[in-house]
C-alpha cells in the first residue's frame, strides 16, 4: 500500500486585527464624558484585540473558523454593549445565500437591554451595531445584516487558501480541537468471560473506539477500559465443569475446550439439572472469592481462553483496550461501600443494603441480602477508583440504551455522595452513551437462522470475504499482489461494517445488511474509500512531487467550487469538536460524506486538475482533501485505501 506523508514546517501567524470604537453613545451622557470614556475604551480595546489576536493564533486551534470568529465577535459585543459583560458570542455556520457564518446575538441582547433605556430601536439595529463594531480581520471578507439582526459574514477566500496551505505544511494535528479536559476514561466493549462476542458487542466496541480516537486527537489522555464480566457466581459453575470434564485441567489447551460458548451452555445445563453439581459449583464460588489457589488458577485459565477469543475480534477491528474487569475493582468495593455508608446514603431494606434516590421508585441495591456484591457495587467502586486513582475528568460509558436507568441511578448516587458535582456541566462528570439495537432484515434483533446470536468474528470474516469477491470482479484486480488484495479486502470489508453503524445516530436501531453496506454508491464506506483512492490516483498521474509542491506551490480559490471545497475543509475542526462534545460519531460521518460529494460532484467535475493552468493549486487542494479524509477515516477506525 502506498503512503502519503506530511512534511512539517515552521508556522506563521494568521490573524492581526485592531478594534473600532462603539458606533453610538447613549444621549444621556455628556459629550466630554462620553469622549473620555470612548478614549479609555479604545485604548482598552486595542490591548484586548492584541491579546485576542495572540490567543487566536497561538492558543486556539488555528483551523477552527467558528472559534476564531467567536473571538472577533466578542470584541464587537464588548464594544456594542459594554455594560453586558456576560454575553457570549453565538456563532454558527449557515448555508444561506447571505454568508458562510452567522452571529445570532441580536435578538437575545435586545430582550435584555430594551427595558434599560437603550439607544437601540430593536434587534435589527443591534445587529447593525454588532456588524459595524467588528474589528478588521483577514478572516472576514464581507458582512451584512439580515432579518431580526442576524449578522452574516463571508469568509475570505485568501484566508481560506492560506489556512489550508499552512495545514499541509504543519500537519493536520494543528487543526485538532482543544477540549476543557486533560484525561478521560472511555468504558466500552466489555464482553462477558466464557461467552462469545456477538453482534450486540459490535456497537459498543465500534462507537467506543471512535469516541476514544476523537478525544485522543483532541489532545485528551484517554484511558480505554474494557470492563469485562470476569467475576461472579457463574465462575463456580464453569470451574467445576472444567474439573469434571478435564481431570488434568492444568494442562488443558484452548483447542481441547473448544468453543467456549458451547462449554458455557453445557455447564449451565448441568448446573440446572444436577443438584449435587449445583452445590459443588456454589461452594466453588466461595473458594474462588476466598482466594483458594486451585480455583484462582482455573479461573485465570478460563479468562485467558476467553481473552484470546476477544482479541481475534479486536485485531480485526484495529481496536486497542486495557482490560480492567469486575475482578479488578472487587478488592476496593468494601471501602467504597463504607464511605457511602458513612455519608448516610446506605440503608437496610429487606435484608439488603440499598441507596434510595429521589424520583425513582426502586432503590439502588449495593449489597445483596446474601451479603454479595452486584453490578451497582462494582460500578460505584469503579467510578470512585477512576476519580481518585486515575484522576479522570470525564468518564464515558458506552452500552445499550437498556442500561440507561442503571447508570442514571449510579451517577445520582455519586452526586449525593459528593463524588461528582451536581451541575452536569462541571467536571469531573460521567456520561452514559446509549445505543440502539442491530436488527436483521426482518426488523427483529439480528440473529442466525437457528435463532442464535451472530458471532462477531464470523460476521467480520464474511464482510472481508464479500469485499474480496467484489474486488476480484474489478478490471484492475489482476494488477494487485495477493498481499494488496488481502489488505484492501480487509480495509473495505471491516470499514464497511464500522461505517454502516457509525453513520447512524447511535440512539437509533439500524438494520444490518451486507449488500447495502458494501455498495460502492451512496453514503457507504466503500464509496468514500474509492473516492479517496481516486484522489490519490489524480496526484500520482500528475507525475508531480506533492511534497515539493507543498513547499513551492500556492493555493488559489478563484473558482466558486474551489472556494466551496476550501470552506468545507476548514470546517473539519469544529465538526470534530461537535462530535466530541455531544459524543455523536454520525456528525463526523456526515461531514466526511459531504466532503466527498463536494470534491467529486463540484470541484472535480468543474475544475480540471491535471494539465490546467491551475494544476499546482488544484493538486494541493486534492492533497488537502485526501489529508482530511484520511484523518476522518482514522477517527472512525477505518483504514484508507490508496489504490482501487
């Protein structure tokens, strides 16, 4: 596979602007006083503008148009309504004919100031003032006011071109968002030991990995946690069945045990039908939890066999996780429960120890009536550990929507204990990322014909196989080596499965359909990967050294479709920030698909690249598009394809 590399170079400042004085003054202020106040504000504003300019170029991510415009509008708002010190700029991208971005503060401001004897006559006049108080900036080409005071701005095509060129030289990491946290835990995948990973684990694994990747790109230290179900009463049953089936169990191999799912079912059947076996299994739990060496060793052996099976899935998906399962937190549970008890949260109820929560009819059981611990015990303890030992500022749980109430109760208990702030907007905080079901074409939960849940490893292997079959039907298949064919089939097959999930709002159910996800037309990974491969082909066919062009060439956005493409490229950083903040990967998928559409149906259709007078500039635009697409693929956990 070919590799396209980025060459670093020294950065240059993008912004430099000064500040206009306010356009009008309240008539009640004497002229001399007003002039002195205006002079003081002008001096102060100049200093403010200089500091804002420094922040925008050095501290803020230089690729984020929305944030840079917010800084500019902040200067204008301070000048327009200096007495309203708590006003934050409301800036959003817009698709209308009036501009590229819009400031929507006028109506809200008018509602605040109209009763205070303001000189303004309504939202439109507030909007006019905001527009006229905008400081000069090379970012803004023009501005106008529409409707009830909406301030529209058109972004300078020269600034767009310079910003894209700077990214090509400095690297796309300079466009990474800056989030207000340093460390996060993403708890995802989390299968149960001795059970196969099935399609139900697909969404948690794929969504969790993408959230972790987006946060990591945003310079957050992410602790990827696999909270596997490796502790509990079922292990007594499994251990006793292992002893019974394999007298020399210490030497038994994974091959001898065979399919763990079958092994689990056989042990469960024995547990349910044989009272003597059931009693031995229950005693085995006591011995295991008491630390008996033989039982601990057998438990570790079963966990390792399961872990190897899980890793086959993670290797195919390219997912990295650090396992910290239920057993890891078990030693910390007594102290966590004691702390909750000392704070007065834990009460006795029908032999169990529980936490009652306002507005919820059922209590949160933290110690069962038999003295054993449960999911709530472990989850509360895990939060305590992640806050106190791992110093996490944001803890994210990726599970199906059916667990929403459980996590809501756990989070509320942590707030009552003072472990978390009551305000959800403050850190540290916890968030449950719920997702819907994977459905079959019959609209029911996705299963095989014999009603079994689908093994995830089989599903991924079939995706690769179908992808390979489709690739072999292409004209250029004979030109590929077997290694190339395998790599492309994996990238396309696994990427298709991931993208089909991620492009949907995670809260909705989606239908699993191989034919749809492997279609090379429409909003699919196959279409996007092929589009990226075509971009790489254009650059190769030009015969030009793209690394040299980055150093010597200049991007110019004279054609309207060049500008449309350039603007969309510069919106990458704010899209990633939105996807991170709201924990919605589909936002990034939509951006990537639109980028591909703009490149293919507008820019490439209407702007000749190779052999044109603008060849150098347009090749650099091709490279910029490829660079952003590759970063999107990376964030989605999809391996890019460079030839097809």
